[in-house]
């Protein structure tokens, strides 16, 4: 099986190197593709990468339920129902369909809480990722590319920030502006940008010395173009990997902060808060911790599946290796 | 190019007592290249060939000396002026595998200089011209949409050449353009460079350590040793009547395609090492390895002096 695939890979190169044979190539070559054609190709490749496809599906579902939470959720997530407190999920003894994932100590529906909680968790995760990632990458690329004083200044800033305990910032900020979603985003961003800066700087330093960057400079590219067009794309792979790991960390960090009372308000809804408050009853009502926990894991898993697909797509060589054979096969099928 | 001297500081100046050592990479090198000709620059590794080439393209700042291009002093050019200069002088790289961005397809790669210099607005506009360039360099039109990883070394070097000639430069530094290639491909690429020269009237500085290739393409040849030019002359003069003992030794290392002759040839095998470029000797840099060495060579540095109309050499003995 593996052998067969390899053969196809070799075929691809042979077919393509038959120069001037435009007829055979019509279906394969990327001759003047329009934007829609490119998007379509991307979707086809996503379909063929099953894992990535599942990840995208799960994430879209999550986003949709988060946006339409009031319509989707079976109950009001804050409504207490003391008669039905600590109901187990539907599949265990004593569970029933009115509370599919059970209820908590005050009789609130776990499923509805998860659906509403996803709003805060996803928002915090994405917002922190965007802010910390953007700031970190820009500073890191600048430090690496400019070098000299800029480099030293930025990296000392990073060192100082790393040495400063994140929890202290969290407590300080929470005391100053009060616990809220905004506070969590600010705290986690301040605490998280350095890792991006360090990684970006490292990659830039190594790529900066390559011949093709020198070639770009000799061609007459301005520094900005060299930086963003030739150096920046090399960050795609390590950056997506890092972002996935960070996303998981952020969702958990939000939980930890909320648990300590310096994150979102205790009356707010978030997965982390659910885990934290369910922890007291883990021995008699396991579902209070397990349900949000499973959801966090599934989300992180989906993000990482999508990220690994993105990484392949971002690298022309990997992309051709992975999808070239499928393209050929399709081409042969279409044209007999 | 006059009295070009390039020093590289090594080791950082320490906090206490600024001790800074300097690599004398290129020392007092002067030569000129006439329009439309090819100057071959040969010498062993570490002799400063590449550094010289990079300095001419203003990639490295010389410590002393001036670089003139079309009569204008470009030693201090920077920023916009330097970018404008890039239109007229380009580089062909040694390593065709590293010098093409693996994330850009051939069309983007070849079109980039054209877009950067505002000749075309977008890659799509430039397409026709790029295809023309590719064809000129012996590549078919369907290469344009593929990525560098799909090509062999020779093809990649052709892409690199297409990129270099897109701006119609008058001067190209070819930094060992064939040394990374398979022997069977070398002749093709060298011939391509020559054809382009005939067609477009490009001037080359051809850097190489392969003396046969240098002989094939050059009008004049300069030999470098330890950061200095020891001899510069017309191609035939230097290959048939070398003056400097280093040139002689270098030439004797070229194998002759005739076993009989090859066996009877006198090969000059040099012993010793290249002098330390951190502390170059005060006399002739070749003195420690020279078979003809005299007292004077250790004391005084010989300068490049004319021996005939087209032949300069730096040696006390000859």
C-alpha cells in the first residue's frame, strides 16, 4: 500500500516534468488560478485530511452553539431547581432527558451551563491568543531582524516580564479594575506574549542568514518586504504549534484565575469556573468536573487537528507530497 | 575598484579593555572590469573571492577603498540610492538550493525584482515577461507555477539566473555559480551565462575555484591569495605564461585530459598553510609556502606591478 503511494508520488514529478505537454497537465497545473478556485482546492484538501475536517466541524459547531446559545440551550443556565439538584447524566441510573448532562448542586442544567460557558472560554482563548501572539510576534521579528540595540532592548523587556510573577499581575489588576472577562484577557496577554517573542526571534535569526533572504535584499526589496514576505512565512509552522499549546494553557489559566477569584466573576459562566466549583463534589457527582473537562480537551484536540492541517497547507512541498497523488488520481478518473 | 580593504572584527569588544581582533579578509585589492567583459576571479577557499564580490555589490562595507560603477563612486551609497543601484548589478548565487525561497513559486520568484522596482504592478502582469525570461534561460513555460523543490540543481540555477537578468542589469557577480552543480550540468549553465552575455551585453565578475571553468568563460583572470590579488592578466597570458609562483602552482593542479601528458607533468605541490588572516605577515603573504622565496619576501610586501600591457603580478622574484 505504502509502495503504491510512493509510486504515484514519483509519477507526479514525471508527468509534470514533461515540458510543453500542456494537454496532460490541464487538470493538474495551477495555471493562473482564480481566488475561488484556490479556495475550492483548499476545501477539497481539507476533506481529504479527515482529522482536520473533523476538527473544523467540531470547532464550527462550538462556535455556532456559542453564538446561538439562548436558542440552543435547553434551560436557563442560572435557573436553580433545588428539587432536581445533583441529577446524574441521562445514561447513568437516575438520569433523565430533561437534564441530558445532569445538574449541579443548585439544580442548574450542566449542558446549558457548558453552552453558555463556551462563550467566555472561547472568547478569552481567542482574544489572548490574538493580542499576545500579535504583540509577541511583531516584537520578536523586529528584535531578530533589526538586531543591535532594538534586539537588546526588546529581549531585556522579555526577561523582565518573564521574571515577574503572572499571578501578582493578576491580583494587582483584579484589585485595580475588578474581576471581569476583560481583566482575564489583559492579565493573560501580559503574561503570555514573551514566549511568542522569543520563538519569533529565534526563527528570524536563523532564517535571516539564508541565501534567499540575501537574494531578496540584493534584488532590492525594502526591509519591510524582506521581513514579512520572506522571513515571516517561516514562522507559520512553529507559530501554529505554539498557538495550539497556548490555547489549551489559556483556557486552563482562565479556570485557575477564576477559581482564585481574580478571573471572571464567580457568577459568570465559564468552563474553568465549572471545573473549579465542581471539584468539591467530584467524589459523589463526577459529571460536574468531567463534562467541562472533556469539552476543554475536545476543543484543544480539534484546534490541534486543524493546526496540523494548516501547517501542511502552508508548506508547498508538504502540500504537494500529501495532495499531489489525490490530484492525479482525480485527474485520471475525470478524464478516463 | 581601488585599494579595497575589508576587515572583519572578530570577538566582541570586551567590557573592560577593548581588545578587538580583526580578520584581514581582503587587503588592498584593486582591479577594474571593462564593460561587456568577463573577469574570472580564482583562488583557493578563504582567499577572499566571495567577500570581494559581496563588497562590490555593497553587501559588505569596506574598511578602506572605493568602488566605482559607471564612473560613479558607490562606496557610500545606501537606502534608496542603493536600491536603485540594484537594478544595474545583480548576483547569481553559489547554492541554487538555498537561494530560492521554498515558499514562492517560480513565477513569484522571477517576478519579485520586477515588482519591487515598480516595473510591473502585480505578478499576473509580469507573467508574460517572466515566461519570456524563463524561456531565455532554457526553462519551459509550465515551470512558472511550480515550486523550487520540484527542480534539479541545474534548473534551479537557471531560475536564479532568470531572476538576476529580469532587471536587465549591466553587471552580474556570479559567485561560484556552477560549483554546487553536477559536472554534466556545469557546461550548460556556463554556456547559458555566455549566451546571455552575447545577447544582453552583460559584464561578469565570475568567481570560481575551478580553473578550467574560469578559462572557458573569462576574458581576463585575477588570482587571489590570502585576501590579495597576486596576479591579473589576459586569460591566455595567465594560463600560458604565469608569473607568480602561486598561479603556477595553481595551474599545475589542473588535470590534463591525456594520461601520457598527465603522467609527465611537473606538479607543484605546496606545503604549509595559508597565513593567519588575524595577523598577516609583514612581507609577501605567500612567502611561507613559496618555492622561490628570498630574503626580501619576508620583509617587504610586493605590490601588483605591470609586467606587460595586460599583465600585472605581485612578486619580488619574477
